[in-house]
C-alpha cells in the first residue's frame, strides 16, 4: 500500500492521518482493518478507529475506479461513515482525488475493470 501511494505520501497528502486512526470495514465478510500514519508511512493498527468507513468491496472499488460518484455512494448509504465524520469524509475525498497516473498499469486497469464490472 505504501508503494502504491508513495507519491501522495511524499507530498504530505496523508498528513491529516498522522496520529489518527481510521477503520475500513469491508462489509462483505472481509476483515476490517485500521490504519494510521507514522513516520510518513501507512501502518496497520490494532487500536479502534476514530472513524470507520463501511461498505462492500464493490463500493470501494467503484470509488477508487471512479466508476461511481463518491457522494452518491454515501447518499445511497452504500458507503457509511461512522465516528469522527470529519476524518471519514477527509479520507473519502482523498481516495476520490488520488492521482492514479503513477500506479502500475496493471493495477490501474484491474481496479477500473473490477469497478466497471460491479456497476
């Protein structure tokens, strides 16, 4: 994850996550995990998140693949933010605005195809 997000991490785009904890809950039976920023790297944590974004794999892929407007996903309650909504909405906007041009082609194309197929 740190390699894929190396450019935005180096540019300080994840700085608001420093010392904060966000849980991503992939509600399709997948494990939930909490991330934080430490020493300019995303790290997994066992602490509970101050905010939680909950949704299925499809919704997260549609968000990353830009196949669905993120606000639509939230207004339709397909993605939910719980806890510190300011932190959760900041992460939603960050994910929506990620510049994917630096991602390896197969990763970009895989996300796009999976997201398209889940529409």
